[in-house]
C-alpha cells in the first residue's frame, strides 16, 4: 500500500535515470555528485567526455522518486553560470534516432557502391 501511494504521482515517462544538458565545461564530477546527491542516493554519474557529449551527463538514482524530485528541482537551476536542462532518460527515442542514422548511412553506402 505504501509503495502504491509513493509511485502514484510519478509521470509515466519517469525513471531512475536523468539526462542533464548545458553543464559548464568547468564543472567537475564531484560537483555534480554534491548537487544531485542533495535529492537522494545517486548510484552513478557519467559525464560526457567527447566533443559531441561534453556538457552532458547521465545521473542514475537508486529510487525513482528521488530522480523525480531532482528533475523537478534542478531543471532550469543556475549551476556554474549555466541553466541546467534536466529530463528523464528516454532510450526508445535515442535508439530510434540511431537507427534512422544508420539506415541513412547504409543507403548512402549502397548508392556509392551500386548495391541494391
């Protein structure tokens, strides 16, 4: 019963993994642990380290309610002179995007090598 009451107000797209964008390049991972740890137990933080992913991070919470609270409180939060964009991780959207890119690449290669 207590668990049903706890998860009643969780959005359908909510999960324990948050995707964070617009992070200052000067921010260290310890600072993210401190910031996100205020809202609950954090299992893992992965910061982007390539040119394409720098300024982003994935934050994994132990509990979905902690992730929900952090998402609500930190989205738009000014951190290191940047306004954070915090959202729930949506792997189905990423996979669809990756698949379409790979299909386009395959078609381009087929055309270049005259393969049907």
